[in-house]
C-alpha cells in the first residue's frame, strides 16, 4: 500500500516543477541514532516503511528524516539544495538516482559555508533521472519550521548573494547606530542614549549569531548565546523608553507593567543556557508582549502630549509588522507566510532601530530648542538684572562687571575718564513734593545724560544707586562732555526743578591704583565741585544781599 502511494506521488512530481521543493511535497519521519539511508534508489521505499512517521517538526528540537521524490526533466545539471528559515545544528543531504548515482554532503551550524549565510550545497541532477532527496535534520531547537529548497545553482547563488548583501547592510547599520548613540551618551550623559545603544548592540549580536558570523569568521559556536541577546532586547528597550518617553511621569501604571515584564525577561535569561530547546519559544512570547506593551506606552505618552513619541510608535510599527506575521509561526500557531522570515525580521528590526534614532534625534532637537529658550530667557533675566528699573540705564551690578575688566596705572592701554555725578537738592524735592516728583527728576536727569552720551561713541552711562550716575569715556571726549554737563546743570530751573542741579567729579584710570581708587578719586573731586558750587552760590547770595542792603540805605 505504501509503495503504491509513493509511486503515485512520484508520477505526480514528474509532472510538476522541481525548482522549489517544500515540506508539503515531502515525507517526514523521526530519525534515530542507529539509522542510515539506503544506497540504492529501489531500497528507499522499503526503508521508509521501517521509519516512524512524524506529523510535524517540533520547535523544541529533535532529529528528523525528510524524504522527497522528484523526476528531473530540466536540461540544467547544476543545482543547489538548501535548508533555510531556521538554525539547524546538523544537516545531511543524500540524492539517490535511479541511474545508480548517489551524492551526499554535510552542512549545518557547525559546518563551513559553501554559500554565505546559507546551508546550501551544490549537487548535480541529470535529465530524465528520478531521484530520492533525503535530508536529515538534527538540532536542539528550531526557531521556525525549516524549509527545503532545490534551485538552479545560478538562481541560488543570486538569491544567496542578495540575502548576504541585505544582512551585511542591516548589521552594518545596526553597529553604526549603536556606536553613534553610545558616543552621544558619553557626550551628554543622557541615559536614554546609553540604553538605546545597548539595545541596538544586543540586536546586532543576536542576529550576527543567527547568521553564524562568529562561527564563519572565528569558528566560534555557542548556540546558548543566541537567544540570550534576544531575551535581553526587552530589558534594554524598557530602560530606554522609561527615560525617552518619561514614562514614570506620563503613566505610572504602564511603567509598573513595564518593570514587571523587564524582571520576567531578566529571570528568563538563564533559560537560554539551561533550557536551550525551549528558549526560542520563550523569547518569542516575551518579544510579543514587549512590542505590544511598548506601542501602548508610546500611544499613551503621545496622547498626553509627548510629541517625540510619534517616532517611537513608527519605529515599533516597523518591528510589529514582521513580528505579527512571523512570531506566530515561530510559536507553531500558524504556517509561515513570509519567505526568508529571518531576513524579514532583521530588516524590520533595523528599520525599528533607525526610526528610534530619529526619535532620539527629535528629542535632541526639542532639548536644543528648550535650551535655546532657556538661554534666551536667562539672557533677558540677566539683562534685567543689570538694568535700573526706574531709568532703564545699566545699574551698579553692570558697572561692577565692567570695572572688573579694566586695568589701571602703568597697565592702562587706553586712557579713560570716570565722571561721577549726583543730583543736588533731590532730598528736598522728595521731602517737599514727594517721591513721585523725585522719581520724575531722576528720569529727567537720566534722559538728558543719555542724550549727551549718545552724541559720543563708546561712552557708557550707569546709575549706580540713589541719585548717583557714572559716565565712562575716553580722555579725548572728556572736555566736550564736561562742557555739555555744565550747560545741562544750568537748565534745571527751566524744567521747573528749582534749587536743583548736578555736581560731578572725574578721574583718570592712569592715575588710579584700582577700581576702588578710581571711583574714590572721582567722588572726592565731585564733592570738591559741589563745595565750590555752594561757595559760588553763597557768594552770589551774599552779593545780592549786599546790593539790597545798599539800596535800602540809599532810600
């Protein structure tokens, strides 16, 4: 009965294309250690009758025979047979022809590549010959259901080269993104960049091991490490989006859920070493939970006003799309819908890493804008702190800052004069007319002094307290400004400010020892000028009184 069914199946295959053979066109059996394939084409059918049939390949690993009949009708003799879609520790291929030919080759995780990132081996198939294709698969786990392909050699080389190029581009992009963000962390000390860089590094090492790069380059084989990196992905990413999304502030409940998942992943790390057969399933479940939770966190933070979360959502959408299609197949819940599932997942993960980099770049932009706003606000506050509120002139703080930059005595490079002024009679104005009139007098003086200073280049004006003002100017400008100050002093009465005026004194920076001495000398000269004004005023008053007395005597 079995022989008749196999004969009918052989006839069916002789009428169909053989360039791509899948498990739907094969017989699957459990393999035992003491079993070996037959050497003759006619012995294959009786040999299969002695094997234990298997309904499917268990993702928790095992040893299996895969037997496929085919009739070669293509004139092309150069072909390639390969198993893809999963890590397989040991692979053996046999092709037994009805012309007496027999070919065998070994491949798998521990065997060198014949095609880069591929378990393929070159075989020769002759036109008109019927073949039994026998494959033995042994592995402690299968990350997904393996698929067997039989392709033209050139087609297989082309697809293998394309896959290798895509893998190298993705891995190169991942290592660049990781190093770039780690360098940013060392520059600005933002932990979001640290955890993101570690997340991308874990992703890089996980996929580098998946595509056997350490095994191929350095003969380093360690199947236990593969899912150690994949299980660590949620750990680093949760720490990343805690800082990036500011999750504890925006949603404490989601942060608690994220912490629970993170600790579950931490506890699951040893399964990669001690439960190798189940680690792929464990990793798939944890990654599905993590992606779902991360997208939820991103949406909640976006709704609550955190705008960079939109890039975060886009990034995880890139990861979610292949995950929704591929992860259920990895769990054995659905058939595989995507060819080259591992490559598709790697591309999706690289797009995720790139989008998250854009999210971080957007965060840097926002931080830069906030920093610029802060600097601008600080600058405005600094200017206000250096400005007198009543007169809008620079105040004592600004004056002291300027003095700190000056040199005196023999160190002077530019001769400058400090003119110190105060308003005569302002105390009387405040007492008799009120402080409002006193403030008006201060504004009037400040306006006139500002007008005098603006008529000269590089002249500075300060109100250093009370009714005291300071003018700083070059030696060449001093005489001109003093003349204008005398004219201004005589104009007070015309403005309605009787019994008021200004007194001033000046000093040179070349004659001063330091800033205090410079200001003290000008102050002494100002009071000397004030005393002289009083003496002159008193002399005039005495003269008037004498004149009045003489007039009365004459009368």
